C-alpha cells in the first residue's frame, strides 16, 4: 500500500497540465534515496528528480538537464549538507565527463548499489533469488580500463579541434588532461594526444580516436576522408616515438599501418593468447575478466567427456579456456568476422577441440548440424538486449546447466523468468565489477535443471 500511496506524488494537483521545468533551472532539493544508476532521487511538487552526483540525506542545489512529464533529470551543482558517505572525486573532470558517475561514492558502497540493483531486478521482474549469493568479483578501482574512445569534433567557429570525452547528458566534448581509470600505459599518452591531433594539417578529416592496450598498445585513427601526407607521416612519428602501434580506418575495417603488427590479450591461467582487431568486442577490465573466466569455469564445472555450447562467443574469451577442460566446445557468434578470428585463435593456441560457427542467434538453433546430440552445459554472454530467443531453446538443446553472463540486470531477470518456466532453478548469482566508478552492472548467474 505504501508504494501505491507514494505514486500519488507523481500526479498533478489538478486536471491541468503541469508547467514544464525549464532546462538550466536551479533547484534546492533533499535527496531521499539512490536509483539503480546511482543518481539521487528527490521528490518535489509532484515530480521525481533524478540528480547525478547526489547522495541520500544530502541537501543539494541541482541544475536541470532535461524534463519530461513528471520526471526531471538534473545534476548536482552544490552540496549544502553532505552525506558521511561522500568522498572527494579523484579526477578533476569527474563532474563534467560522462565516463564516470560514481567517483564520489566509495568502492564498497558502489558494490552495495550494484548488488542491490541485481537483486531488485531479479525479484521484481522474475520473482527470483539465487540459492547462493556469490561475493562480488572485483579488481583495482583505478587504472583498470584497457580501451577508450576519444570524441573528436572540428569547431568551425574557433577553427580548433575539440578532443576529449563526451560530457554527461550532452554531446559537448570535455577536454581531458588525465584519466585515472585508464591503464598506466594509455594514461601516459593523454598529455600529448590533444595537441598532436590539433596540429594536423587536415584536422577535419578525423572522425574519432581509440586507444587499446594488451600485448601491445595501439592508437586507432578513424578518418572521414583522405589523410594529408604530412598528417600520415606525423602519426607514424608520434606512434614510433612512444612505442605504440598505429591503426587507420576509413570506410572498411581497421588496418595496421605496419601489416606485421597485431593486437592481442592474454589469458595467462590457461596459457592462451587471444588476437583481436580494433572494433572487436574485448572486455575492458583485464583483472576482472580473468576472475570472471575463472569463476565461469568453476561454476559450470565442465567434465572431460562433455560438449559445451558457448553462445555469443565473440573471439573465444570463454570458449578457449573451456576447451582446455571439456571434450569439445562449440562457439556460436552472429558476426562472421568474429567467427573467423575465433577460429584462428583456436588454431594459434593448438585447440583442435574448439569449433566456431556463424548463426543468427534470434532464430532456431536446434536443427543446426553442430547442435546434433545436444549439450549438457551452455554459456551465454549476450549484449544488453539479452538472449530471450536463445533462452527459449535451452530445454530443446538438452542443457542441464546454463551459465549466463549479463551486462544488463533487467534483461537477465527477464530471461531468468523464462528459464524458470522451463524448470531451471537459479542456483547462484553475483555481480562482476567490470566498470568501477560507474553504475554499470555486470553479473553472472548459474541455472540448473531440476
């Protein structure tokens, strides 16, 4: 009943349409609780205010970023009465940059927020809770990110190239001088990179820039038109002096300036090296990725006589380590180029028992030749929209154990409800802190057939 009563606070006081809150308006608020994304929630005059950078029990001044109906999105501009839980942001750009939203919250409290988000989504959307809650998988809260994209835009008025990260809730570009969540080898490039790009003879030809770190560091420049010869030479010198690979991309796939160069990351506990190209999906957090793969193998417990199915397999992040344990692993991915690279990774690592196939994972899989005989265990690592079409086929595929790695608790909960309807119980679940300083929640869940 309390929930229904509080919902009345969202209704206008009369039959007239509520006056819209203008963008830029500043408002003093008292924050009552946190939303799943880490924003503080306040209630005022029938509206719900979602305030980035605010914590429960704080009195703040918030500036409106946007409003729709009875929902107002805002950002904390000033704290009049701070929560004891508040901490000083480590990055001078934290309040402007859209990359990190929770630097004012301790890592312990960030984990509590993420655990609560996962539990509430499972309870609300699936009426489920795991038999066992696993401890969160964590790594360093700083210096963890091994991939980043920089926004680049030519400003015709100032005749200057803007280089940095996107501002929160805006297309504006925040100039960045440092980024403490990047790995050290990429962090050292930041002081010189904006000036280097701004010195191009044809700066308007640059679309965006990406940084990668693995067995080597790399700089990818996406260009919108032909590069000036002087700019191409300047890039080559910049990367050579810093020991960084140079990759270029126009309309096709990224290509290394030196064809002999390659990018890879290592899965050392299993003696594996995974080759990739800029644009391929690679987990950004090395230490949490290693912990995640290790936990996946422990939970799934593949047996030497079992065939394992890995859906949304990508480059083989799970399939290749699984192939060290199981009789055979079948990896399936929707993107043909990723399948080709996964096959090469299996070949390069001497894994003849790992087989990869391309398939549309929104269609039926049970009649595929590689699905003959079924699979006692299945791994799922889908994108944010989940894997409902695949999950509906688990029973037909013969799965007794389903390991689901999720980057969206809402679609995980939706798919968990479907698995539950097929007779799978939620054995265990836990969060993976892949993105410290953000509200992004990754999770792992194990389902077993009753």
